[in-house]
C-alpha cells in the first residue's frame, strides 16, 4: 500500500538453488499472443505443446524449462525430480526447497499428497512447500512468464512450423534466458550464468544448459509400463530408479 518494496527472501544469506519456485504456464493465452501465433499453437495439424513448466532459482534466477501436451501431477513431480537430479549431477549438494501453488498439476492443495511428494523427494535432499494460496509468494517464477511471451513466443512463434522447430527454438530460448541480463534483486545486471560464476560455481555453464524436455515423450513410456494409480505407492523406489535411467538417457550431450 505504501509503495515500499519488500524482498521475498534474504538474498544475501540464501545460497544458489536453496530456494526454488515452480509454476506452469498455458501457452494459449489470447491476451498475450498475436492472433496468428495463437492460431498456430492451437493448430491440430502442427500439434505443438500446450503447457510450459518452469522452475526458477531465487538466488541466481537460473531457470529450468519443460513443455507438455497435458497437465498432470505425475509430470509435476517427475519434472521437479528431474531438475533436482540435474543439480545433484552437477555437484549442487545443499538442501533444496521448492515452492509452488496448490494446482492440480502439483498436489491439489492436499496436505496428504504434499506429504507423499516430500516422502519421494526426501532421498534427494529436497522438500516441496505450498504457497497456501498467497500468489505473491511465487511471484519470481510468475513474472518470468511475461518474458516468455514477449521474448520467445511472440517474436519466435512465427518461425515455429513443426515439432522439430519447437524443440530447436525452445532449446535456444532456454540457453539464451540463462545468459541474459537480469534486473532481479542481488543480480546487479548479471545473467544467471554470470551470477553462478560470481558465487564460485565452476560448472555454471553446464548447469545453465539444461536440455529441452517434452514431458509426455519422456515419461509416457513409464506410465504405460506402470499405471500411476496402481503403482505410485507400491513401486515408488523402482519408479525413482527407472526415472533416473530415463533421465540419464534423455540428457546425453546435444551435438
């Protein structure tokens, strides 16, 4: 009310990847996209992904993106596990807390389901946290979605005419975002990659080169083999092991 700006975190004290924010974005937004771009992404013939999944680090503003054709809580948990495994594979060892809203693609504001998520995240040294319905608690990740519209979907949508085009453009967009200047608190105009460098993280470039993921293509084979409703409680350790194998295969270097 009084116009003062208050920080969500004590940015001087938190470390890189200690506090993440997680949200989804529906690409088909009539208020954000020009008519021709909206129609292209809505085309059954092109069959382009309809949803974007976004995880952003509060300290460095590093982002990790994926896309999908549908929203499910299975994808919600698996993408989060994928990002955490990516960080662990790049020697990020601190505890990781991820904040998200209570959407159906996460845990539907269910304390029981949130507890189940945290049971599965615990072996990875991570915990999920609900915003409790306070949208401002997740405003870092939500603000980046406007950048997606203005600097990716609107200017580059005209160049996307196939699924292959989308994969290429999405990968370059992710690379570019993590190397563009940020006006976030504590960034001093640095890019996420430069901020990681300034914190002494030697493999910042590799961390910022997170690969393009279409979640349906990556995880549907797992769902077909082990239907979620029957196996999520009984086969969770096996799911995690199998998921890590699928992720390792999907994250081979791009040449």
